[in-house]
C-alpha cells in the first residue's frame, strides 16, 4: 500500500504571533508549531516521501525538531500515511448518528402568554397559525408522563442516564395547576422507580407569576428554575413587555428576590437582543445583580420573525459569547452554550448536536397532547408526528425522528471542510428551515459563533500550555 505522508483532509490551521496551530477537525488535538519550524515541514515531508536523504534539504533548525513536530502531526492525525484513513473516520462517525432515544421532554403547559416579547419565536408562530389558546389539562399531562415513561423505559441500558423535563410555554405558570401536578407526579414515579432518579425538572419562566408558595414547592422537589431576562432593566424592557405594553424588569427582579430569600438556587435564560449587546457590561452583570448561579445565553433566532437584526449581529454575538465565557469561567459560573463546546474540546470528543431535537433525543408536547421534535414548530405543527395516546410510538422507526437524528455537521456536505466540524453541533435546525426551507441548512450567524469559538479555544489552550511551561521553568 502507498504510505506517502500527506495532510488529512480534516487538517486545518490558525496562525498568530509567529505560531501556527494545526489540528484535525475530527480529533481536536492541536499541535503548535513556531514559524521557523513550520516553513520546513513541507520540504521535510516531501523528502520523506521521495526517500531523499534528509540532509539534502537545506535547513537552519535542528532536524530533530522538525522530525519531532512531524511525529506529533502524525500522532494527532493531522498528517496521515493511509489515504483511506479519513474516509474510515468520517464513516465511523456517521455510523454513530441516526439512533433516536428520548432524553428530554419539552412540555408546553400552555400556548398562552401574559407577555408580548417582540422576538418571541413561540408566541409569534402560535398567533401566525391562528392556534386556539389553551392550557394542557391534568389528563393530558398524565398521558404525557405515561408516554415519556414508556419511551425511556424501552432501553434499560440508557434508563438511568440523566433526563430532563422542561416546563415551557407560552408562560408555563399561567397553568400552575398542571405544573404542580407534573412536579408531584414525577416525584411519585421517581420513588416507585418508573422514572429515573437522575431526572431533572427545569422550569423556564418569565418570572411574573412566581409566588413564595411556588418557590417553596420548587425547593422541596429540586425544580431548576430559569428566569428569562435580556440584561439590565433598560435592555430587558426594550424587547420584553406585558401584553398591555407595561415594562417587566421589576417583576423579574421580584421573582429573583423570592428565590434568594428562600435559598433556592436559580438560573437565567438571557436572550441577546441588540440592546443586550449594546449594554454588554450590564448584561453580564445581571447574573450578580439578580443573584443567579448559572445562565444560558441565547443568540436571537431570527426564524422568520418581525425583528430587524443589524448586519454585524452575528459577529458581535460571537465575540460577546467568548468574552462572557471568560468572565463567567473566572467567577465559577457556568454558561451552558460555550461550556458544552469547551468540554468537548477539552476531552477531544466530537460534539455532534447542539440541541436534543437534532439527534432525535427530544419530544415536544403541545397543550393538546401532540408530540413533535422542535418547539419552534408549535404553530404550524411541522414535524409533529404522533400524540401522547400512542404508547406504541417508536422514534427509532419513525422517518422524521430518523432524519433529525442524523442532522449533524458530520453528515452535512457543506460542513465537511469547516474547521469547526467536530465542535460545532450544527446550531438550530429551525432557523435553517425557516430561512432556507430545510433543516439541513445552517445558520450563518451560528457558523460565525462556532468558528470564532473554536479559534479562541485553540489559542486559549496555547496560552494555558505556555503558562504551565513557564511555571515549570520558573521553578
Ligand atoms: C419561549 S420562552 C417560554 C418560557 C417563558 N415564557 C419565558 O419567557 O421564559 C423561553 C425562552 O425563549 C427565549 N426566546 C424567545 N424568542 C426567542 C428568539 N427569537 N431567539 C432566542 N430566544 C428566544 C425567551 O427569551 C425565553 O428565555
Ligand atoms: S414571556 Fe416567553 S413565551 Fe411569552 S412572549 Fe416572552 S419569550 Fe415568548
Ligand atoms: S454549521 Fe457552520 S460552523 Fe458548524 S460545521 Fe457547519 S459550516 Fe462549520
């Protein structure tokens, strides 16, 4: 077999300050090469391939250093000797996709809301599709839990792995009775062992209907509450308001105070509007101001909505997310979106999906009990495939679930040459669908975020390594 050395088709590099960082986008282990060595890599590899004497290449750095670098590039699959290797690796990763198994249930307890946020992709879709405004009944909630219990029971090997139920809407606390019923029924099922111990209940709420009694109940049952806010008072009130137009920030602040008073740790769901980016410092400070323990930063999904984003929104958001990650990492506060990519990079493991819908690991249940994959389609019910009555439903045999379970950059043709291929997760399929008509399209703003994040992580690793080496030499 031909054993010529060549760069892998998944090899990429970034250059900065006299250093080139090489990496394989599916292996994610960078090799840092100073320019004075980098310039001799290709002549050296060429000499090896032609079996020329190595002293026939004129170099002014020790040949052992170049050899060592090429060995590192080979070890980390940046340079390969078998032309079939790349194909074997991508085929292997494609083979791991397409196996739906339910881990997350988004329950829309209502499609009603007492807010009218200008960017809301859920409410706008419900209104545009003239959906009847209703709450999920206790009967439907019970059937929903039966359905979820049955879906996860089927695979006993994965049963005890972490799962999530997300109480969502509309504003979920407009249907307090069903929320309480679900929280208590989940507890009963956990005690009986029909639902796994590691099942989290997350409530995402606009905060306006949080009461001391609810906070006490959430604390008793370990419900993880996330309050939605866009930054400080000015930024939040810019896009979020009551249906009568009144400002909302004071309500969010009141809900946060109730949680602090009751010692209930809570998170924030921070949606990044133009105003949040304009007031960057204040947006980041809202975590301390409200006393939250974690946050998720949501870039605005401009999924066919009546909102105008400036042309530089994608770049500004990508840079904001990196600065926010650095700040929160230093303060020991976890930010979900960046953390997931950072962990995948640190463990050199592929990150195939950026949400549970792509991956086929999620059910979304409408207030009427219809079951779909993505809550962004709650208005037109696209990709809603069955109902909670159908306990025979098999995601692993359903064509829609099977398609979504493969919706990863690993199997998107346009992603194959991207440096962020292994770390990206593919962003939001809903945006691809709304803007380009297919879940297989990617969101260019998301690509900016994934690619900039990767480059930042590579140089962050380099800085950490040089700092560690410096410490060793400093004794
Ligand atoms: C749809 S709301 C439902 C739960 C509850 N009503 C609330 O506001 O927290 C859930 C989250 O989605 C966010 N969101 C709404 N529209 C969005 C959009 N177009 N892009 C990104 N996030 C959005 C909201 O800010 C909120 O944090
Ligand atoms: S409170 Fe939540 S559901 Fe209601 S309009 Fe705002 S983002 Fe949408
Ligand atoms: S979605 Fe964009 S950033 Fe992610 S791999 Fe594909 S092209 Fe790259």
